C-alpha cells in the first residue's frame, strides 16, 4: 500500500502539470504575440452572405462565428481604390491626410503620371531590374507597423502581397521585411529601401519553385459548373461550350511538330486563385522563418490577397470565376488559421480581416435586371471638354491630365492667359455635369475653402489632397463605372464600393456581431490602443469600442 501510494505521487504531479499547461494555453497573453492583418482585395461585404452555404466550417465561417464581426464597416471617402484603401487601413487616416489619393495620380511639376509606390531611387533586391523599384516614400504618414517598430526594437513587421503596392502600403516605412512577386522571374523580391539582401528563408522558398508549379496548374472549377449560380459574364451553357472548344483547340495545337515550348507566364498568377495559394504559402514560411509570435514582443504580419482584385476587374463580381476564387480562398484561410492556432495559439494571436475596397456590378449585369447603370468614357469626355475650352477661350492645351475621375488643368497656361483659376475650374466642373452618368462635380477651390459637415461633399473632401489631387473631381451615378479596359471597377462612394467586411478573431476577441457604424480608418487606432502604443501620426479614426472595452 505504501509503495502504491508513493508511486501515485509523481502521477498526480504529472497530471497536475499537464492540466496547468492546458489552462495556461487557453488564457490569453497580456498582449497578442502576433497580429495578422489579412486584406482580401476588392471583397464586397455581401460576398460573405452570398457564398456562405458553400464555405467550409473553418475559414470565413470560423472568423465570423467565433470573432467580433463588424457588419457596418465602411470607407468614408470618394475614390475607393485599392492603394488608398490599404494606406487607410495601415495609417488610420483618410487619403486627404496620408497622401495616397489614388493608385496613380498626375504630377504637375514633371508632367508625368505618378505610381503610388514607384521609386526610381531604389534598387531591386533579389529579382529583375524593375521589379523592386518601389518604396513607401509617397506615404506621408506613419503606419501602425511603423509605430509598433518604434515602440520597441524587438517587434517584427512583415508584409506580403503579389503586388508591390499592397505589400508596401500595408507594411509602411520601417518594416523588417516586405516581399512581393516578380512576374518576370517568378520569385519573391524586395527593395533596397527595406533591405540589402533577402533573408535565407525567402531564398529557400524561391528555390522550391512553387510559382512555376502553380502557374502551370490548370484552373478548374471546384464544383460542377451547374452549381455556380453567380454568373453574369458567362452562362453555364456557354461556359461548357467554351471549355469544349478550348480543349479541341489545345489538342490541335499540341499536334504541331516541333512546337516551341512556351515561356512560363508568371503574370497569370495575378488573375488566378493560385496566386492566393502562393501568397498563403509564403505567409506560413514567414511565420516560421522569422519566428513570429514566439516571444512577448508583439509582431505584425500583413497579408494581402491581391489576386481577387484582378479577377474581379476582369470577370466581374457576379461571375463563375469570382465565386470559385472565394471558395478556394476559404480553404486557404482555413489552412492558415489551422497553422496559426497550432503554432502560435489562438489566444496569442489577433487576426484582423478586412478589404481595401468593394467593386461595382458590371453594367451588363445590372441591365439584365433593368437596373440603371452604364459606362462613362473618360477619353471621349476629355476630347469634348478640350473642344469646349478652345471655343470658350482660345486654342490651347488646357488639360494636362486625367486620372480616375480627376481632371488636371494647365495652370501655367491659365495664369499666362490672365484667367481666374477658380472660375476656370468651375467652368470645367459645370461642363462635366452635362455628361450622362456624371452625378456630381466639384473643384479644388471649393474643397480647399469649404468645410463640409455631411453629405457627399464630405467624401470628396476626405479624398482630396491639395498637393496631389486634380483641379476638378467628378462622381458618377450609382451603377456607372469608367470604361478602362476592365468589365468593372470600384472608385465610388456608394455602398457596393465602401462597405467591406471587418472581423477580429483570436486574442480577446469576443463572439459578437457589431451593428454600430465603424470606419476602416478606425482599425489602426484600435490596434494601437490594444497594444498601448502611439497611434500613427496622421490617424483620424477612433478606437472601436467593442474591441477596446472589456
């Protein structure tokens, strides 16, 4: 009996230690060890409900069912494009403050178009010559990641996306590692703005050749075509006919003697759900390679699934391709969450999922339902505007540029002609209202001198930056999009472009649905409060009460 009692002591101690370890693992740390910011590019809010029944239980559904789900999250500015959205998420400010007013804009001094993240002063690290000539130099405020790095020297910030702009605008100025995809060589690269050489784990990932494998993988529907109810660009029958024809043509081409082997087109991954798979793979490699979330110093991992944006612009939000992309992405997110929960622990990791913009339905789709909509052709509009100005004043190059609903005027010519700039701008704004599909137009003079409290002009003003915005800005009617080579686009103040998902999952995130209105520029201040660090220096948002209050 004594021996039995003696042996029972270590067994009891072992069970007690095991139970204690389990309890400790279920208790959230004082601060999250890892914050994962997931941006699903161009994800409309209604996609969650539209595809809900087809999602698995461990992807989007897990985030919604076990997280804090903000159902009334919006952008609060006019030009809802990808890069302004990403900058708004990371800085907590609107474009009027952070300076990324558009994906591209016009430089009056040089007369050239400006890419939001292009930088000729830096060099590519690890890839082809032009693939890495990007930086955050045009982002005029700090980001949440920057402030996290400033708060202590031990926290790490890593940002990953297929395109440079998404990785950079999420990660900010001082990230430890920002990586994007070189479509020429099929590898992940960076910029000398951030690093002198790629870390060993990125080099190792590149040597595995996943990009080539995924590029050569055929994109087949996950489910029978007849089960895809969301289709505006293709009907099921026409899709099946095209598939049969494509297979027949491929068989004919394959029979040509001596046919040269085509060079791998890595650009295909930008418009392919396997681009999201490649992005997720690198994100997992980053967690392991950088030991993210392994100590008490909070780390930040930013992941942007960019492929959805390119697929949406090419095929539209009600297409078979779009639906299939989200069904596949649901699986990738489920796999990533499973990895995070097992490696870092749900109680130690805070996942934030949102989107950089929504997207408009294609005018063709709206027409089928007898809903008004259409295409606005900016090239034709600028030709007519030029003719009008020549007739009104004199022959001259009065318009120097047009970009995404912004008209840039030749201010030097206007000044040399002794014309009043404000009056000239107003003439242009009034003329633009004559075009079908144009709902509103206003001038830089009005936005600089006005102070709007509500209505559409607030969104105009939140998009307007005095140094970078156009002289005249227009807004189209609901359902109208610019004719730009894609079947649709975002870039409006309407619900389908501004309303996006926002979910907090994991560390101290309660299971609840929040209907209180929140704005996307509230995310960075919320995370800053949770970590007890300084807000980004241009932040105008406010912490989300349902997240910061116990």
